[in-house]
C-alpha cells in the first residue's frame, strides 16, 4: 500500500511539473475567424498532438497583453498586419529571433520594402495594401460616383455615407492612416483624414466593422486593408475594392514571442504559415490575401484577375517607413481619438455647416467676407492640432513612448489629451458659428 501511495504521489508530482498546456500554440491575432479557423484546421491536421489556440485581440490590445504577461507564461505567436506594431514589440525586447524558420523562396523585398525584418525578429507572412471598399448598389441608389482616390471620399456628396474605425482600435486602420500621412505629408494628410472622418456616419469598434457595414449597406464606402475588400468581393457581396495611387504594399507579419511557454511548437506553426500549403490557404475566397511566396511558386493556384502585389507596389506613390510610423505610433492614435473618435458629432456638425454654407452661397463663397469666414471655419475643422515640426520632436514623442504605468508619464499624456480634446471641441463649435455667419451673408 505504501509503495502504491508513493508511486501515485510521484505520478501526480510529474503531472504538476509538466509545462502548462504542453503541445498548445497560443496565437495572438487581430485576424478574422474565417482566416484563423482555416489555419487551425489545416495546422492541427498536419501536426497531430499540437493544438492551436487563437486569442483574438485588436493589435493595440495584443501588444498590451504581451507586455503585461510575465516571461514563461506568454503566448507563442504574434500575428498581425501592422509592421510598426512589431517594431514596438521588438523595441521592448518582447520578440525572439525567428529567421531560422523563414521560407527561403520568399523574395527579400516587395518594391523597396523588406518582407522579413532585417534583424530577424519577425517574418512577412502575407502582403497587404490599403484602399477603399464601396457598395455598388449603395452608390447607385444615392447617385454617388465610385471612389478611386482618397480625395474622392472628401466631397460633400459623401457626407454621412463613409464608415471608419480608429487607429487605436485597429492596426490596419493605423496603417491606413500612416499611409495617408506618409503619402501626403503630416499637414495635408491630417486634412484628408479629418475631412474623410467628417463625412463618416460612425466610428466602428473594430476594423471589420467597416467592411461589414459596407457589405450590408450601412455605409457606402470606407478605408480598409485589401483582404477585407477582396474577401467581400470574392464572397459575392455587391462590393468593389480599389487601391488608390497613395497606397502601400507591406507585409502582414508573424513572430515568435520572447518568454513563451511552448517555443518549439510555436516555431512549427510559423513555419507552416510560410509553407506552400500555408500560403495557398491565403487564396481561399473567404480569406483573399496576397501571398509572400512569388506567384511563380503558386502556379495554377492564383484566381483570374487576382491583384499582383508586385505591380501595385511598382505604381504606388508611398514608400512606407515603418521606423517613422513606430516613432509616432501612440501620438497618431491619441490625436485621432481626441479629434475624431471622441468628438465625431462636433466634427460632423462643423463639416455639415461648411457644406451648407458653400451650397447656399455658390460663387459668393469664393470671395469677400464669406470666403474669409469659410476659410477660417475650414482651418478650425480640418487642420491638425499639432504641426509637423511638433510631431517630429523627439522630446515630445518620448512622452508617448514612455511607460504608461509611470504616474508622471501618465499625467503628462492625460494633460495633453485633455487639451487636444478641449481644443477640438472649441474649434468645431467655432467653425459652425463662422460657417453660419458666412451663410447669412
């Protein structure tokens, strides 16, 4: 009996000492279920004994989760579209090198942009561009011209018909915002973003709220990453997707997290996503992503008319700078939230007041006192609260890159955000008054 008890105790001790959830790969990702379920099914079939666990979080929440989880207990894999998010994780030493599992058939660059991190900390798993999804039935019913460029969504005809999300809620929206800022410059880029946002009817809670809203006719159009637009189109929704000339083709990345529980299993999953089988999954209609493997390696698998990332990169005006994006990552998110997300009603009201005055005045809006008042209203509504010089100031950027748990850092950020929020509200309200004064002339 004593021997049995000793053996049983030993067995229990062995179970308790085993790694938690051995054989499980936990993946933090912002990607939709259609994609993650396809990879889970295929990977588990190819790797009996390994379970794939999906932890779905938006990119910003995913970064925070990795930061806050102690080493040894972290998930294995981070998988998202935004290269600047991986730069943030790399800077914080939260990624492990994974260059040894890279697929050697993947080209070094797409256009001038490296597909894999030169430092070996993360790998390109798919390619992505940024553009406009629009509902063909919706725009026909409302008699709105189909958009081709970002500027097309800024006209009065689009007021109330655009759906957007926030860069703080979506890594793909953050990339879209940065693409516009880098393509047009800080001041003109923010003017485009504020005008587009002024034309929006809602700021959705997650990135997929925009394509879902366009698919079902809640919105006429919206800015999205290409796989949202392409998967909707190839799933037979009444939508089209266009790449504006100001787009960027950059990798959607995958990386091994430093201090994970089951590193070797995590490596196997990353390698699978980069394999021939893993890349072919991207071409399924519900997924519709651009592979990192060259099309020559996927002969016979590419659907007719499928976008060619090499061609899009060649004609794009934007050479995306991930270092620049990473350096102002939290500044862009915060500024957008304080001037758009939390002040959307006021921004909409100011935008509408300007349009109403322009329509009422006609040619009279182009000169004299009315033109002067409207110009002031436009600047108050659509000019960024901080200029390009301030946005590039290292001391200013360092505030937002600081540890949010530090009370002094948090106090500084809260103070700045409060000032921006108050200024945005005051500016929009003043713009409404000025536009109405112009209209009264």
